């Protein structure tokens, strides 16, 4: 397994644990082709969540995969997900409650820390 896939798996596992601790119910899509990694039910509604991991300051928002012709890079489409969860290598967690479509990257800030966003 590639290192980037492992980091993504860790981020999804931490996101599930964090949302569960908040009392939310979690569902996982069956397919790998979904533009989101999990669904969170916060008793106000269902939210499709894209999960990202980063070791740096910026988080790459593009979807990158390979096929027989090489790498394919795509920006996020409009309304592809509802929330963006970010896990940094220092264990900081961020939640952005919107879809960041047509962007290459984002630099999360302290106002977007998970504990500051969910009340």
C-alpha cells in the first residue's frame, strides 16, 4: 500500500472516531468512486464528508489517480461534498462546512479547528 493511501486511511479512521465522540452517527459509502469518504448524521441532517490528511501548511484538494495513460488530476466539482475534514500530522483536526470546489488547495486556520466549529 502506498504511503499516501495509508495516511488517508488514518485520517478517515480519526475522523470516524472524532465524529463518534461528538455523538454523531457515521456511514461509509460502499464504492471507492464517491467524491466523499463518509456521511455524518448530526441529528440536523446528513452531511457528505471529504477527508484529507496533510503534513504541511496547505491541503491539496485535487483528486489524483492513475490509469493506463498516466496520472489524472481533477479539481473538486460543485456540491461534491458538504463538509471538508482535515487531519494534520500534528493531530490537529479541522472542519470546513462547505464544498471547496474548483480550488487547488487550502490553508486551514484556527477558526476552523474541529473543536471551534462544532458546538
